[in-house]
């Protein structure tokens, strides 16, 4: 569904067809609780709904529908539905049709559906699974069995969502890392072309950049190989000199800085922090600096500073560019959104650099916060706090 952290409407907002049950004392208990799964109960018989409310309300948030069309409307509007208990025999639209429509909609096709019905013939059960049911419980049912089946389907769904999320994150992380490697190779290619028609002085001028690009390309390919292991056990961290990591990032991005005509003021001592050096240099500092360059105007200023804060070191990267709209800031680290904005000189990107940046900072045991300004002195400031060593 669309999200999981919004306040959910209470069942009394589900529509006029819910009114026959408003006198039931069971409804006084149906108050949303934080982080409880939300179930949709669909049945045209008030007595059946009342039994399910009594059985499930202590453990779940509940929404009610007494018609198939109403159930579909609730699913379309609700921020979150974790499971549906669905009757088959209903007027106007039966449960089979409801389930087929749910499965045909990308927003609802993953919601587990348990048929709870008096239809018990083999053909009825087969048809339920053919239209996409996850489970089938005939009436009369045993309360303990219904609770167990609901819990099982919720657990399976949670595991499925976790696997999907990790798979998406891994794909995007690999995509961005490969993108960073490609950038380094582009730096090498450009340097070779400039040296080819130049002199020994040209070689000396571009050699540090070529060395840094080569070193970081090799480091990133190594990082790719350990990323799956890192998802399970965490990255192997080491002591990194922060000033050197920033200097390396600036060296790699020197061509972009010169092309854009951006000025950089860097004052970062060699504070020792805990990190993985190639992820810090490329995917954290490199991504933030790339964004700062991208959204700076020609001749703009980027300021880089670092201060000790008790057991942390705070690295601050501040640009005086365009800033970002509130809606972009709100979803900046959401890997499912992939916001990509065009830079001030038409630069494009994947939109996945910021989610990856925060992912690595979190793996380092650090935190990141962002401040943005669109009015006076527009621009964006990133504050990265990393564990101090020593």
C-alpha cells in the first residue's frame, strides 16, 4: 500500500453500511494502536462481523465492509491494509470477484486474502484459490484456528515484504556503485586522451587523478563483492582519516568542479573515524559533493568542515545552490521513490545516491541530517556524524 506510518481512520468512518453495528459494545474497543496490523473484515451479515470483531480486535486494528464494492473503496483509500478476511456470498459482488479485482490492481495484489465462508464444497475451495486466495476457512470455524491462520499469513507477508525490500535495496546499491566505477573509468579515459597529445608535464598533472580513480575503482569492485555479506553481518569497518577521505573525493571530482566553475573551501582535520574507506569516499562524501556541484550555480561556493562532538565527528558539507523543495526533502532517503532532479547546468542522475549514502552511514553506526533553504541564501547542508576513533 501507499505507506505505513499514517494514522488510520477508525471503523466508524467506513461508510453507511457499517451503521447496523454501531450499537454493539464491541465497537468501543476498536481503537487504532500504533504498529498493529490492520485487517479488513468483509461480510454482509452483521452477526458474523460482530463475532470477528470480538475475536480479533484485541490484537489488530480493524476496518469493516459489508459489500464488495465498499471493500475495494476502503483498500483504495486506506494507508495500510495488511490482510483481508473475505466472505464469498454477498449481494451485488461476491467474494470471488472482489478477490480477482484485488489481484489485478498493483496496489492491492500483494494483500493476503483469507476466505471465511459457509461454502464448503471442493469446487468452492478450488475456485477461491484460482482467483488468488491465500487461505480458506469454512464456517463454522474454531476461533483459535482463525487467529492462527491470520497470524501465519501476516508473518508470511511480512517476510515477503522484507525480502522484496532487501532485494530492491541491493539492486539499487549495486547500480549506484557500478555507476561510481563507471565515473572513475571516464576520468581515466579523459586523462589518457589529454596525456596522449601532451608532454611529460601533462602526465605529471593528471597522474594523481588517474591514481585516485584507479584505486577507488578497485576498492569499489571489492566493496560490491562484500555487500551481500554486509546485509547479514555488517561491513568490516576500519579507522579512516577523514581529511584524507575528503581530499580523495575532491580529487576525483576535480574535473566536475572545474567544469562548473564551483569554488570549494575545505577545512577538515585528519580526525579518525570508523567507516569503510571506499564506501565513505565514494558513496557518502562523493555523492553529497556531486549533489552540491550539481545544484550549485557557476561560481558558487561549497563549504566543507568537520568538528568533534563528544564521541562523534560531524562532517558538514554546505552548498549555496538552489536548495530543494519540501516534498523532495521528505522523500530524499526513500529508495522506492528514486527522485532525480535536473542540475543547474542540465546534469541528470539516478535519484538513488542519497538512499545509498544514508544506508552506508547507518552501516558505519553514524547518522545523517539535512537542512535546506530555498529563500534567503538558498542551498543545502548535510551533517554526517561518524563514530570517533581514539
